């Protein structure tokens, strides 16, 4: 393991941390100024950097920025006096791992550094794995079946029907089928048949002649012409209007079609890949989908599994989407703790891969720190975790988990029949307190009050991005009160 670097102009701070880390068998290297650190980075790099904010030789915030330019994944812990807290919190925007307020408890400081070391080692493993990341992500057996099918179809231009829930990545599979086919040098043209109004869809597919309808001031080529020599991807084919299904069947049968308002037949040399989240067999029985078109499309069928059936792929997908969102926004990619990943693994993701991708983009923008913890996840994941959790143990320490989760959800609508006038969290609080009181759990008042206060303060700090003074103002309590409560409730651990 590489050494931990400590930079502080205060020799006593360096001495205390050196001794404490040495007792933990952690290698250490100390510096008295940012200038010395930058010079040392030319030849070496630390496992973790611990830096003061205010030093005669330069600002710790400036040092953070320069270090992150060279080593984006390096955890940096910023040390600060309480009066510098706003500066420390703003350092999160520059990629700081965490801040360490002065004067600090040595044991807590070592625990924080140890946590940063663990995160750094995990990140090294992730980077190694990401270098081996395939074109499409998926280690789950169901996804491996899809990959094998793409490989078997690589020398074919046969029609393929992809089925799967919305957001499961059907277009990505279609693009892979095109990329690894004999038509890879031709165009790939996609159209979502459910997203285009019925009166415009025919023109979108087949084009139109000038004057064919009001507003058609020029001739327009349709998607079949645009995809000539390549692949046309018809997404959500199950929602195509019935009369257009007849025209599509004719094109698939003989390769000929007419533009809207046209009289000369046109030829199309197009491979069709269709996709749907619908049960086409059922729609055929219902009379809303042509049976002959279904059989024409259903030459080779690929079923794309929903994300809940391939949970083992969630960590690698999340890292991929976090990295991509960071690249798009021009910021450093954020990382998830194991606890946060556990929350993701317990969520069903009804919106599948697209929902996970949107979540990672949200976290890139909204998560306050560089390392994402469970508390940084959006409410729908936290509420889902509460609702899926087993009933809490009735004891004096963890018995109020349900009440705390209800507070996190906020004062929402009524709790159901007979409870429409009361918010969910009050109903849950009554249920929790009743269970504790009937079981004669000691210290019910203190246990529930601590959970309630901790959740209020935690939520306020999330909203204010860690600014304690602003959080106290929003809660309607004093600055000293919130500082004392944070210490009492262990929220600064």
C-alpha cells in the first residue's frame, strides 16, 4: 500500500497524526506546504492525502484542485477549523472525500483516514475492472445469453424481434446487432412508433411527396429510404396503428412501398429489427395486431431481461453511468459506498436500466460529497428500502427504524382506509411506539426522540449541502444547538 500524505504547516498536527497512523501500521509521509506536495507528485502518489485548508505556502483548496487534475480518484481529506467550515464544505465541489474539523479526536481521525484508504483500494480494483469492461455490460446469465445470440447472428441479416420491459435497453441491443452484422457500414435508423402521432407516423416511415397534405411544402424521404443498405429499428412496434401494420407487412414482404401522395413504387433494401414491451401474442388474440405481421417479425426473438433479474450487473452499470455522467458534465466521477450499492441491489427498478442511468445522473448533480452514501440516494429508493425491510427488532437501540424512515418520507398523504386524515409518518410512529410500549422497552421516549431529531438534522444538512448555520436557521434552532445535537447524536462520525 502507498503511504498516506499529511500536509500541514503545524508541526504538532503532523506529529500526532504520524504517531496515530504508525500505531495502525499505516505508512505516512508528511509535508509542511502545498508546494512540497506538488513537487513530490511528480515522482510518486499517496493512497490518501490529508491536507489543512489554511497554510502559509498556499491554500488547501487550491492544492485539492491541482491534485485532482493529476489523480482524479485520489481521496483527499480536508482539515479545517470550525470557522473554515463553509470553505471545507465548498471543497466537496472540488472532489474532497471528507472534512476533518479541528480540534479533532485522534481516534475518529484515524477511522476517517482508514475509511478513505479502504475506498481508495476499492477504487483501484474498480479501475482495473473498468479497463476490461466490454462493449455492453452484463455478467448475469440472462445477459450472457443475449450476447451469445448477438454473436450467432453476426453474419446474418435476418429479422429480429426484441422483447423486454420499457427501459431495459432494447435499442442498445439493436445497435449491437447492427454493428456486428454485414450491414455495419450502412446507416442505423431508429424510430419509436409509439412516440409519433398516428397521422404523422406514415409520413415518418415512408416519406411524402410535395403537396401530399397541408404543410408538405417539399418532398421528404422516410425512414425506410434513410436506412437503405442498413438497419431500421422499429421500437414499440406493438403500439403501431392497425392500418399502418398492413403497409409495413407489404414492405417486409416484397421490399416495395410508396411515399404518401406518391405514385411510383420505391424499393427498400433494409434489415428490420423490431422491439416491444407488449405481449404480441395476446395483442394478436385481441385483434389489435396482425397475425401475419407478427410471424413476419418473429423470425428470431431475443428476450431482454429486466434489471431485477440481473441484479449482479447493477454495481458495474452504476459505475459506468456515474463515469459517463461525470464526463458529460465535466466533473470528477463520484463513487458509491458498499452500503449505497446494497440499497441499489434491494430496489426493483421498475424503469430498468434507463431508471438506473437517470439515477446516476441525478446523483452526479445532487449528491453533496464525492463518495455517495445511502443517505444521498433519492427518496424513492429510501422509501422502498423501508417498505421492503423486515419489522424492526423491539429493543432500546434499533426499535424506531420504521419511525425514522417515515420521517424521512415526510408528511405525505393519508395511510389508507380509516387513516386518510393523518400523514403516513404519524401512523407509523403510533404503530412503532405502541409496539415498544406494550413490550415494555426501556427508554422509549429517548430512543424515538433521538431518531426523530437525527432525521430532521440529517435532512436539513442534506438540503443545505452540509452548511450547519443555514440548516439551523431552516430548522428554527440556534447554531450552538445544532452543533451540540450533531455531537450528541453522533452525526459527525
